[in-house]
């Protein structure tokens, strides 16, 4: 009982550091670097991933942004919505390449796009995803593409910050869901 009480007391005293470390674990990204292309992962309905990739093209880190686009919303692929969004924000449509598929998870998305990426002759790829998704996405892409150099660049998320996610209801939900998916990935689900 004393051991349990001691652990609870330590958790209470150091809860900010513990929660921050758990949030920071989810974020594993690098600063932008030169690459053959950027891949915008699907699943960001706010456009942060898209605008981050567009800026990578504008800044000369990559010549093109490949826009992953599962089918779904009103019979459209996500890339059919994301590219006009970026154009509306001042980026030329010529920056982007549609990558339509029907994947519903990061694993199946990687399985859908990686063969196309290889056929395009891409060897060094920046994967752009939300900050909270960087660790898991990097692990998946590196596992499925050991022949490629995979660089993970984080797009900002309005709600999730690794060292303060517990103060925001949307970030709390994001944290729980991403940790569920991380654990599921660890055990092969």
C-alpha cells in the first residue's frame, strides 16, 4: 500500500512533466530538408498539412507535393478538396500531384502510395503530417519503405501542443486517439 501511495504522490507532483513527456513522444519530426518530393498524408480537414507541404515546394525543399487522397466525402477524393484549398491560399496548382486511393488508415495509405512513389523514382521523401501523428507515421513509412529515406515534417495543429495538450478538450481527444493507434500499431493491429 505504501508503494502505491508513493507512486500516486509522485504522479501528482510530477503530472505536468509526465503528461508533457507522453505528448512529446507522439511528436518526432525533423526540420525541412531537400528531398525528391513531399507526401501530404490524408486526414487533416483543416488544411495545415497541405499548406505546410505547399510551403515546402515554394521554399525549394521539394519540386512537388504528392497529395494523398482517399475517397469519401460526397464522392470526392480528399486530394480533390485539398489542392483547390491550397490554390485558394495562393499556391499554384502545378505544385501538386493527385494520389487517389481508398485507404482508411496510415498503414493502408502507405501501402497504397509507396508503390507509386517508387515508380516515380523517388528515393528521398518528406512525409508531411500533423505534429501528433509524426512518430507513428514515421515508424509505419520506415517499416514499409526501408529502401527510401523518409523524413517526417510536422504540420502545426491548432489544438495539440506536446507540452500543454491536457488544457484543451480537442487536444485531449487527439492525444487519446493517437495513443490508442500507437499502441495498436505496436501490437500489430
